[in-house]
C-alpha cells in the first residue's frame, strides 16, 4: 500500500487515528455518562458509587470504566480492594481541542494570519482616534455577540485599563476601520506577562481582512514585548471571531457555562488562550 503526505492544513494521519480512537470510545452512551459522572465529581469515585449513580450492574460499569482508562480519559487507582476512578485533567482540554481540529477551527500551531490585505494599515492608537474607536466599539456592542457590555465605555475608562504599548488601530482609505487592545489580567508581578485581548472591526469593514491584520499585529507585538500568555472570551455564536483567533494560535480551553447575564439572559463564553512559543528569560 502506498501513502501520500497530507496536504497542508489537513489532519496528520497519526492525529486522525488518535481522535478516531477517542470518538469511538465515546460512541457508547454508557461511557459518555460514566465519563461525565467522573468529570463532575469533586473527588475520585469508586466503581460501586458509579454503579449506583447510573443504575447499571457492577460488571457493566467495570467493563466501560476499563475502556475509558485504556483510551486515557480516566485514571484508576487501587485502594485496598476498591478501585478509585478520577478524570484525566488533560482530556478536559484535549477533547475540545480535538473537536476544533476536526471541525476545521484550529490550524496546526500557527503564529498568526498571513493573508493580510494590502489596503489595511495598522498603527498605534493616537489621541485623535478615540471618537472613531468608541464608534467601532458601539457597532460591536450592537451586534449582540461581541461583548457583555451594553454601553460604550468612556475614553477615561479605556485609557485606564488598556496597556499603553498594546493599543492598535486599523486604517482603510484613511478611516479607522477597527481596533485591538490588551488589558492586564492582574496587578500581581507573577502575572505581568498575561493579558486579555480584544479585537473590534467596524460595520463597513467586516469581511475585508481588517480583523486578521489587527490580530497579527496584536500577537506579534505581544510576543516581541515579552507577554507570554494572551487570553480572550468569545460568545459561541461568534464563529467568525473564534476562527480568527484560532488562526493566530489561540486554543480552546473550555466553555464557561452561563458565566454572566446579557440583556436578561444567561450566556456562555468560549475561553481561549495563546501561549508565546518561546518563554521569556526568568527574572533573577
């Protein structure tokens, strides 16, 4: 049998085989219920406890637990004659990551978007840009899927929280078409290299590569300045933004279920993170 190398951007055969093994294991409803029961438990649980919770026989429970352990979804530990079952923490991020890869939402470890349009110029935010920046912010709020904000923050609020060296605007034909900014997540020194990011594109300029250009500048500037982790939260409905961030090396860490209310209803957010490929030198 002859094989051919995968085309750029396609899943490698080895990864495809691994993901298929994971999904095949979870094709059994009882295993899905068992994995869920173990994952939501606050401590390791016994096979006996799982048997009682799911209302199945001990032999059936033991069989499916072994299958979950073989794939690596759970870990088993003997304590006397009792088997303790605990979730493998890696699968909490590995499963969402695998789903993103299979659905084409996550490119293989990219640095940032490369197909940037020639008519988009990125530069530092200037004092005269604030009116346009707040207008673009308001247009994002109006979509209902960009932010929990319901009113545009004033300039003083934004200036106080945005990192001074990480404020960018995109220009198209001399007009401010979008902006990107980063905010420190903590005042503690140990988190000095961790920032929360935002990218907004004006109504008239969406679909023209403005977001790609902004995000490219944002992540490359962060890498150059020593920021080692970028994070952001995006509504699941905002698939364009999810795809954009995945193209810049962000990975899905999980979904924050019913994290806050928005116009009177609970909303979920997808929590994403981008890790700098080369860590900065540790402080002495």
